[in-house]
C-alpha cells in the first residue's frame, strides 16, 4: 500500500471534486484542496481520476509519500498520519 498526497487549488469546487474521488478510499481531508489517501493504485491512475473530476485546466499534483513526515494540523489528520506513516 502507498500513501498518496493529492494537492489542488483550494476552492469549494476542487474540494467537492476531490471528495467524490476519494469517497470510497481510505483517506483523510487535510484541507479543501488536499487529501491523503492509502491505496494500492499507482499515482498516475489516481491522477487520471482527479483530472476527470476537477474543472478543466485545474492545477493538481499527486505525490507518493515515504515514511518520513513532520508537522502539525487537525487532530484527525495527525491520527491518520500516525496510523499510516511512521516518523
């Protein structure tokens, strides 16, 4: 399993579009334009799904994360990271 970070424009439309893409995945919302997803899928496959859901010409990236992270944010995101990534 990989942890993928989806980053796009922070807007209501982008946030709603990303929510539809990840609704059936093990995921957590970081903010309106950013989700963390645990998946077996290749980043390109997820990127294709994100691209299809977002408005035309929207900017977005899908990153595969390694096991190192640091930072602080919402409690539910911190718990999700602690469960799925090791510091």
